[in-house]
């Protein structure tokens, strides 16, 4: 049987051990470390939030009635604002749908048939890579700081802005057109 002295030592040994580390850094270095941490958070939080927004498998599915080939119905004139080019008879109609990813939906109508549909997007909504996931690799043409993406076989095009005149899949898309 252990003695009281041995039991007391076992109890002492089972107590948590506290270790304190103290760093003596100059105040300027602490300021730099804190600024670095704040900048790092400021850069990573928006990226994490933007990735958390899952895009629907097809953003445009709700607007199938407005795609090229569909016929224009007179009931739609109540929701769209339209202008007619008197010389050509082409009708241009616009809708600003509330609560969507689109700032504007534009239609071109010839002989009561929709020939072109353009979806203008809010900033930071859609990337070129998102569209490539939906429709495959696009043909890309760069003109200055604008990237024109085209899926000719599917009759879809998109416009994205580039800061350096080069294309990559992280470019933000400003509009998508079905023709």
C-alpha cells in the first residue's frame, strides 16, 4: 500500500501544468503584425463569402419563354418596355427583373419572334469559369480590356472585362447573350 507521501506526489503530478510564453516585441512590429492580420482577413472573407453562394445549375431556365425562337406575345408588353425601330420594324424590349441576378433583360424581336436575348448581370455575380462549367470551353477574343466569349455551336456569347488584356476563367461576366 502506498504511503501518504507517495499519494500526495501522484495528486500533484496530475494537476494541469501551465506554461506561459511572453514575447517582447517592439511596438512597431506589433502594429505591422496586426495590420497584416487585418489585411489577410479583409482579403479572405469576401472570397469565402463569394464561394459560398451556389449558382443554380442553369441561371437562365426561368426565362426560357424569352429565348430566341419563341414568339412574342402581346401580354408580355405589360412587363417589358419596348421601342420599335420604324425604319426596320425591329422591336427592342427591356425588363428590369427585381430580386434576380440580372440588372436587365433585353430582347430583340423581328416579325413577332425573339431573335436575341441579352442578360445584363450585377457586378461580381458570374465568372467566365461558371459559364464554362455550364457550356464548355468558349472561343475567346480579346479587344483591349474586353474579353468576348463565344459558344457558337450553342449560339451563346458573353462579355467580360479584363484588367490586363488577358483571359482567365476568373474574369467577371457583365452580360450573356443568346442568339
